[in-house]
């Protein structure tokens, strides 16, 4: 199946992925590294953001400069998506942040929604949905469903860290218009729906709830 994914390649991205994958990495280092990796990904992804002219005065002269033309909205999928927000806000401090709470039911692996809160004008914002793990795809498919139906949002890009081929197919079948950026396409899922080789349960490793 043709899918809308771009894998971002860079030696620093690869290096930080290795830290995340290593089971010896503690919660503190895992959190810091996920933030750094998210920063690197978004730096690449935002390369083509539109700019608009703005008239300013430097200390020496008037100047026609350029600034971002659109408001940016970050939407982390709770909990693990929260681990990506800080690094991206370091780069785009003016971004607004909405939240979607979805967890996977451990038996069915189906998404269960528990929270949804966006700025009122979300529909017009360039939106980055953040979730480190695209496993079966259920959580991200559901989050993007909600953005489209409840917020009428059509400027959506997904930023993940790891994707499994199974989740990618499911996501593309549901949302062929939405591009996904990720650091790596991994091998597949185990019997419990975890990404292999992956880095285990991302929310638990971030927040020390293992
Ligand atoms: C994890 C992860 C994704 C989801 C991916 O969340 O953060 O949201 O699983 O799996 P899927 O593609 O099969 O839906 P989890 O359900 O563990 O909740 P948590 O982030 O609160 O720990
Ligand atoms: N959620 C995780 O946190 N890790 C996986 O590998 C799959 C889903």
C-alpha cells in the first residue's frame, strides 16, 4: 500500500533513537532525549512553513522582514505525546497547545477517549499531532478523527517517533490526506501490539509508571 510517511534521517536523530531504545536508559534521560529528538524532527518538518512580510525597524534602518504566516497548534495525544511538547515549544514558543486523551484498551487494543480540549480557533491553525508511537494506529486514527469532526481542522500533520507498518497501513486507510513524519519505520508488532524493536511502553518510560 502507498503511504504518506516521510522518515527523517540525520545522524543525531539516529543517535538519540539509540538512547531511547536502550533499556538501560532511565526515566530522566528518556524524557530529555525524547524532547531533543522532537526538536530535531520539527526543525526538519517546518522547513516549508509559509512566511509573510512584516515591516519593522532594526536599530539602524526600516526593514521588510518575514515572519511565520500561520498560527501553530500542537496537539499531544496523552500521555506519551506530552513528552514531545517541550522540545517543540523551545523551537516555536508561540505555538498553542491542545490536548487529546486516548489510551489503548489492553485487551482489545482499541482506543478509549477520555479528554479533548483545543483552542476555540483551532480550525484555522496549522496543526501538528504528536504521538511517539504509531503501533496499531488506533490512537492516532482516533485523534485525527476527532480533530476533523469536532474541530473542523484540515491542516493536520502527524509527528511520531516510531511507526509500525501495520499502524501505517491502518492510518493511511483512514486518513490518506494526512502526512506522517517519523524518525523510524520499525519491523512490526508483537502479540501484545508493541512495536519491535521499539522502545517499550513510551508513557511508562517517560513518567516512571512501569
Ligand atoms: C501508547 C502511545 C500511543 C498508543 C499507540 O499510548 O502513546 O498513543 O499507545 O498504540 P496504537 O497505535 O496501537 O493505538 P497508551 O495507550 O500506552 O497510553 P499512555 O500514553 O497513556 O501510556
Ligand atoms: N504504545 C507504546 O507505548 N509502545 C508501543 O510499542 C506500542 C504502543
